[in-house]
């Protein structure tokens, strides 16, 4: 924009090969062009009869905020221009009469700046769109959780209840022929119940990251509960669960329900994947940063342990003398459904030797350990078997 035709024409000639250039010799004409064309850069002379360049560019900024604005001026107008630049109305100023290189430079920079800003705008829009989609997906997931917990659980409960009643009827005269059917339905219901419970645990763990409730937990009591829950299977397989707790009255800050699930899953795996009559080790070494000795109890042991022997992290280990895990499988065992779809080994039985389940157990275990801020790893045990090692940070 310049009121001098000659200046307009020479600038036009300078740029017309590299850019699409429009000329306007007053503010009104400039605005007309801006309304009709998609203008990226506006170059305006400062001294014009109707308005100054800075005034024009201020208005342009309001109506066309995406434009990059450059002012052409004589040295004497510098104060005004500095202010305009500082207020963001003008991107660059080019001194008049300094030759075409200065102006070329300014326009190149303005074009880069325009492209960058447009790219940023595009990326922000993309991000906002992705965020909106994520929010929608999250809402869907929450809705699915609601539906799954009610709609899936209810029929399972009904099937289980009814088959239990039917099982009683089977005992009555004439009911023998139904026994086989009822057993099958009951088995199916049990599997479905296990599946629904595990699916919900995994989904909930993924969507409610903060859903962990830490409270002091007496490790002995926790492990007793784990043993109680697995004792039927241990007995069936004539296996022994050897529990070690250091110090014996350790109290840890844990989410009791989740850590219970973690240990039951690991012990159940150890039961399944090791031979009849073998021993499974479950040990907890409480870190010094975590355990406290129960009041009124034998506190001498806790306080007499030298600090050097009490690492900060708590280490929980479940080891078996079973089949072991192939080295190539080790990195994948924590993935959901790992090891499934192998009909040879798949079984509804939850404790038979080498019978795999759905492959969700270890995925849940990992999630729950991570919710505690901890890590879990797996390693071979010598001479045979597998060790799962959980490390929990001091809190
Ligand atoms: N202690 C172990 N010894 C040998 N292999 C194991 C052991 N624990 C897990 N695995 C292997 O890792 C796989 C995945 O374990 P995960 O607990 O996730 O699934 P699962 O026990 O088969 O089924 P689910 O726990 O869902 O009922 C198992 O199928 C098995 O192949
Ligand atoms: Mg399992």
C-alpha cells in the first residue's frame, strides 16, 4: 500500500515473479483487496495522506489477524514504528531507500512466519479435534464400564443362581440325566464370571488411574488371605506355599484389594505351571522407607535391623520350580491375552497343570503394580522354574 504509484510499481516488479502481488494506493483500496483476496502479507508505506501506515495496519490486524504486516518508512518515523512493532501490529519495518535486498529479506521472513503460524494453527486444530475424540472415547468407555458391570454381571449371577438350584434338584429321584448338562452350564457360568471380573478390573485400572487407595496393610494378614484363597488348589496339586516376610510384622502402604489380586494371580500361575508336589515361594522384603512395626508388639526386631540391611524399596517375589517361560516369550507375558488361542493348552480349569486361562492375569498384575508406582519383572529360576519380582517404591 503506497500513495506513490511509482513505488507501488517498482515493488510489484520486484516480487511478482515469486509471489502473487496486489497493489493499493490508499487504505480503502487496500481493505477492498483484503476482503476479496486471501492476503498473507501486507506491506504499507507509513506516510500516506488519509491515514498513517501504522494506523492502517492496526485496523488490518483487527479485521484480518492472520496477516503478517510490514511497514515501509523513513528513518524519521522510527519512534512510531517501534511502538507499533512492540504492540504486535507490525512484524518488521523496512527503511525506505535502503535498496531491494532489505525488503526482499523482510518479505521472505514474513512469509516464513506466516507459514509457521498457519502450521501451528493447523496443529492446534488437529490436537483439539483429537482431544475431543479422546474425550468422546473416554465417555464411551465409562458408559461401557457401567453397562458391562450391570448388563454382563446380572445374567451371569442369574445363570449361576439358577444352576445352583438346578444342581439341588438333580439330586432328587429322576434328575440324574440332567446332572451332566447342569455341570456344563455351571462351568460355563464360572468361566464367564471370571472373564467379566477380569475384563472389568482391566478396564477400570485403565480408566481410573487415581483409583488406588493406599492404607497401612499388615503383610502377614495379607499373605494369609492369599494363602486361604489358593489353598484348595494347592491341596489339589499337593503343592506347598512357603511364605517369608521380613520383618515378620511388616506393615506396608498398599491398596489391599489390588495387592491381594496381584499375589493371588501370581500364586495361581505358579500353581498351574509347576508340577504336583512342588514348592512355591512367596517372599516379601519390606523396604525401610515403608514398614513400621506395630505398636505394642515386639518392636525390638525392627529397630535393631541395621539400616544398611533395609533397602528403601520393598521386594516381593513369587518363585516356582515349574515349566519356566521361554526366553522369547518373557517380554510378552504381561501383554493382555498372551498365550491364549492355543487350544492344546487352553482350559476352563483354573489350576490344572499347564492349563492356560485367558491370559489377562499378568496384564492386570502389571497394571496394579504400576498403580502402586512399582515395577514387575520376570526371570528364569535355577535350576528350573520362574520368578516374578515386584519392586515397590518407598512412600
Ligand atoms: N509361573 C509361570 N510359569 C510358567 N509360565 C507362566 C507363569 N506365569 C505365567 N506364565 C505364562 O504366561 C501366560 C500369561 O499368564 P497370565 O496369568 O496372564 O494368563 P493365564 O494364567 O493363562 O490366564 P488368566 O490369568 O487370565 O486366567 C500363561 O498362559 C503362561 O504361558
Ligand atoms: Mg494367570
